[in-house]
C-alpha cells in the first residue's frame, strides 16, 4: 500500500504557476460540468429544455432562405 501512496503523492511546494493554473481550471471545469449535468437532467427542467430542442434546425432554415408557407 505504501507504493500506491507514494505514487499519488504530490509535492505541493514544487508546483509551478502553470501547474496551479491547470489545477484550478480543471477543478472549476469539473464543477461547472457537474452543475450542468444536474441542471440538464433534472426532471423539473425537462419541459423548458424540450421546448428548445429544435432551435438549431430552425435557425438553419432561416439562414438558408427557406420559407415556411406558399
């Protein structure tokens, strides 16, 4: 077990500025993704998200010049 503890040991004092920036960015992105998953997968938000389901296709229709009627 000690080799496993040595493998995961981190020398915090030897970390450079780039290491700290990378660590902070990784933690922040992880937390944002967890929050986004909870928001998107919550049953309460289903109706709101489903109503916006086809927005990308509707915007493509408008940009390409297609018309909805005769």
